[in-house]
């Protein structure tokens, strides 16, 4: 069953979050800024890294995605960071 955005804006859902001390982060309809960083990350993961044939097992997928996350943060240049990796950019900012 597809997830409908209405269920995330319902009073029941929001009250459940509040009961657990959580604050919902969600933009208005048509404003995708909350998800933009993750959409970008997963888009890059799929286009740059994941084999077209997929993985033979969950274990293989987990290990390979972990390698990508390390590369993404440590060595992969990002245009937003003047073509530096996030780790290098953080070190320069400190």
C-alpha cells in the first residue's frame, strides 16, 4: 500500500511523536527541502555505486553501502564544498 502524506500530517501521528519527545520536520506540500540532502545522497548512491544487477545478499549490500558511505564522507568531492570531501571541509572550518 502506498504511503499517503496525509497519514504523516494526521493528529494521531503528530501526537504520537510528541508523546515520545520527537519533533516532526516536514515542509509544506511542494517544498521538498527537508528531504533534499537524503534524496541527493541516495541518488548518488544508486547512480555511482550500486551495481545494475543488484546484490546477491543483504550482507553483500550492507558491506558495499558502508564502503560507499565512507568514500562519500572521506574522499568523494562535493561541488557544494568547493570540490572537497565533507571530512576535509569540516577540518578546514574548524
